[in-house]
C-alpha cells in the first residue's frame, strides 16, 4: 500500500487558489471539480513521476481523496457512470450529449474523468451541459495515460466513492439511449453468475443474422478477451475479488511512461508479472488485457456481452486505431441498434437450448436469402451456416463483413468462415 498522507493529500500544491475555491463551492448543480495544476515546478517534473505521486496520494487516503476529487458532491445512487476522455474534441462533442440523452440517467451518478496533459474539454465553450444536470467533472493534473487512468476509474468508483456498480464509456463511443440501463441490468445479472466478471456492449455488428424481435435483450457468454472493452460495466463483488491482481499491474506500471510499454524496461516488467501470475500469453501488455486476465485469475473467465450493438464506435484515429475514416467505418459500420428494449427483460440465451436452435434457424434463413440473391440460388454451405452461428454465439462475428463478402458474388470455392474475429 502507498504511504498514507495526512491532511489534504498534499494535492493542494497541484491546484491554484481559484480552482480550490471552485472545488469547495461546487458551483450550481454541476460539480466542476477540475484538478488542473498551474505550478511551474510541477510542469518541470516528468509526467510519469507526477502521475505516480498523484495516484499514490489519492490511494493513500480515500476520505481525503473523495473530498479533493468531488468536493461537496452527495451520492444519489449506488451506480457510477464514468465517461473517460482526453482530447479528441470532435468525438467528445458527440459522446457526451449521447450520455446526457440516456434514459434513466437521473438514477445514476455521472462523472467525467479527463486525463491530464490537454486543455479542459470545457475551455473552448463549445461543449454545453444543460442546466440542472447533476455531474462531477474531474480534470487530472497529470497525464495518467490509459494504464493509470483505467486503474483510477475503478479505484475511484469502488474504493474512494463506495459504489456498487461501475459503468464506463470511453471517449470515442456514442451510446444508445438505453445503453446505461442495459449495462446496469447486465451487471445485476452477473452477481449470481460465478464465472462472469465484466459485462460489455458488443463492438461488432452481428444484426444481419439476428431477429431483434426475440433477441434484442439477449446476452451471450464470451471468453474474456473477445471484443473491445469500449463500453463496459463491473459489479463491486467482481472488482473486490480481482483488486489484488489489478493493483499488482498498477505497481508495475506506475512511474513509467506507459506509452513505452512495448519497450524495455516497462515491457520486461509487465512480461515478468504475466509469467509470475502463470499467464502463458505474454505478448499482450495493455491494461485492458490485464483487466481481463485479473478477472480470469479471480475465477471470472467469461463476460456477458450483448447480441446487438448498443453504441456507435467513432474512434477511427487515436488510441485504438490509426486508420483512415473510410477504413474504420468499413470495418465497424456506422450503425447501432435503433429500436427500444425492456432492460428488465434481459436474458442469457445460452441457458435454454431452444434459443440456440431458433438463432441457428435465423442464421440459415438469412444466409439462404443472401445466396438466393447473390449466388444464383445456390444453398449456403453447411460449414458456413455452422461457422456463422458459432461466431455469433461466441461474439466474434462481424456481420457487416460477412454480408459484404457474400454480396461480392460467386467465387471458387464458396466463402466460409466469413467476418470472424480471431
């Protein structure tokens, strides 16, 4: 454990006096608790060292950290929604309004956590949050990078603030109006599932092979590493079981430039931790994979994932991808589920074989329709039917790619194993 710090966490040195007054007063209903620092001495410090000092100070005294981060904010809910962002303003300007349009948002506590090293998202005056909206804005004084930022969000929600459920939306995603309600219900269902840890919204579009009338509320069980964790949820019970493993990664990466995790010495340190934990694949060093590994090490090798996509990914450049816009949207598409669901009706399709049979019948019918139109009436190969069905149940089917491949017309041999993630 980091050394506990007495009093104000020594974070007063990170903030100027006007900022400290804002945190004390928490202007209006929007709690703007910005931790931007203006001390030149801190600017001269290496960011990894500043980030480590900042994080250790927060984690050393939860009560003081809470006062510093959220001021006089009073919890209204047991569920925290955290929007994580950095500096891609054109994406932030689309993502935050979508969150604010969410059904039932008043049932949750909303936080905006902006990494340090970039101007405040409110500085350009282009982003406006409606009057009366209850939220807390935190602008970190140091660039935490994704490794420390994600660790902060979990520790903040569960350890510092004491929430039961955490729902996370990353910077470059525009969520469905009911996405937060859906994630919350998924998290509730995960509590009694001994193998389920994380709950997440599907990143790919499998809708061409699904019947939304029957399966819009359906969930599948996927292996932990299947698909991106762009919009996800976690219950306190799962976090507490994995907390030690998550902290081990934090202790390894703090004080290092996380952007250099694929270079020594940080690469060697992370690989050493993976070997120490008995993880055979030491090639993936990222925080999200360690999150998944931590869940698996704690007995949660599976996660709940939606069958339909309840958000639109828009991050065609930046952290996740470095590709042109057309390539990104050619892969992921621009759409998401456009209907409405009953979050209380969410169910695990894997628990009843009848669901699997019905879903496979839909897959076959959709493939037959496509083959009739683009392959001159040929029946789809049985191997393709099986691969598409299993890809759907395992959450690795890119329905958009699969349809495009079939639409390209006759080939020799006919296509199989379409649109599958490895």
